[in-house]
C-alpha cells in the first residue's frame, strides 16, 4: 500500500482500559480482537483518547505491543509518539518502530506555547521527520495542545517533506484551509479527528478519520466512508448525521469517560479512566445509556 492507501479509512483512537489505576492489558486485547471483525484500516493507540499523557513510557510501549500483536495482519498501526522535545520524540518513535509501527502521529509541542511560532514548528517537525524510521503525521489538536493551532503555511511546507505523509485535524478550523495549502504534487493526506468533521472532510478531499466513535461502533464508523466512496453520498450523509447526534450525547459531551462508558455498555471493556480523569457519575452514565437506547443500539 502507498501512504494514501494506508490512511484511507477509519482508525479508532484506541482506549487504554484501567481498573484501580492499573492498565488491564487483557481488556485491551479483548477490545482489539472484537474490533478486528470490523473493516477498519488500522488502529491508533497512544493518542489523547488513549490517555497517553497518563502513561509511563514503559506502559506505553507495552500497550503498543499488545495492539500490534492482537491486530489482524494487514491492519495499519499508527502510534502517538509526540513528546515536548524533538529529541525525545525521535527516541520514542524509534522504540515504537522496533515494535512494528507503520506510522507515527506527532502532537504539536505546546509546553512553551508562546514560543511555538511557525519557524519553531517547522524546525520541530522537520527534525523528527529527518530522523524517524517510519513516516509521520502531524496531529493538529488545539484542545490537547494548550490551544496551539498549526497554521496552513506550516502544513503546506511540511507536506513537501518525503517523510511527512499527512495530518490528523481535530481543530475547529475548516479542513479546507489545510487541503488548499498542500501542493498538488505532495504525497500528503488529511484525516478528520472527529466524527463531527468526518463526512464534511471527505467531501473536501480528506481520505479518512481517527474517530473515537469507532471504539464502540466501528462498523457504523466504517460504513460512512464505505458509502461515500461508493458514490452513495446521500446515504453517507444521513448515517453521518445519525452518528453525530449519538456522539454529541456520548464522547462529544463526556470525552474519554463517555467513550469508555459507551464501550462498557456495548460489550467492550472500556473500564475506567486514570486519574486525574474521573469516570462518569451515575446520572451522566444514565444519559449515555438513554442515548444508546434511543438510537436503537442498546436493547
């Protein structure tokens, strides 16, 4: 597969299941085995939904190993490897590559946000791409990066680097501004970072999505893209609208805890978040349950 083919489809941003603050690797393995039956293009552990900031490096590597070992052959494995320094990101990316990672997703550095102008971001991502043993994607997620937004100018320049093959966009910006910034000849793809942006992004030239919804409804998530690429855009839009409505009442409203609650209700093992995140209180859990029942997903 070329880079575009490796990104065309849906990746679930794999959750890390905790119980009493400890990672439950058997539960993680169970979830991947269950998701293996869906037509996902691959898996993306160690992202924001995976609570990667709450893991030690050794825990993160063990999560990565479990996902790689459990995924059916042929699935594309993309790990989140971003650290606050370019050096640390490269070193961790090398360790993940040794496990068998196909692609690395790198969140923009933001601890020194006031100094993160275009020149700093260009230098950061270029340094990593020059040294990474696998292709990388930028991760544009102001909500997880102290409000830092990667500019279209930076995307346009970095899209020309031979080892930077795409960007996952979870910003509130119109993804069109990034698509327009990419030179025509660049081997570079855009991924939507949420179900709310997914269908719109596909209509504008994005090729796939990293969708939290796919952690508990992988078949539905995949079906939207399947319909779209088959030319059944009205059906894809209708299904997207239904998914967005559900998402607003689950992961969209309650974030990681909401995704885990929905997973638990639908036969997966989301279990609990790790502190400082809290599980949903009973009254909010009841709202997630009601949303799933009203949508016809939970009997």
